[in-house]
């Protein structure tokens, strides 16, 4: 993954965490529960899928 894509993903990750109310911080986040981490990942997948679906039409 290029630096540009990686930084865009990092930005999206923190934005989504804030949206869903998960206290994501820079560095170590081992104190997050599986549910909290899943909320972030699941929401990112939903957004990517919606963008893909919208651009395919």
C-alpha cells in the first residue's frame, strides 16, 4: 500500500472511531475490546462498500 493510501486509511480509521464512540488513540490500543475494534472495522467496510457500489452505477 502506498503512503498516500495508508495515510488516507489512518485518517478514516480515526474518523470512524470517533463516529462510533470508540476511544482509539495513536500507538497501542490493546485495551480495546473485540467489540470496539469490530465496530471500527465493520463501519470502514460498510463505507468502502457503499462508495464502491455508488461508483459502479
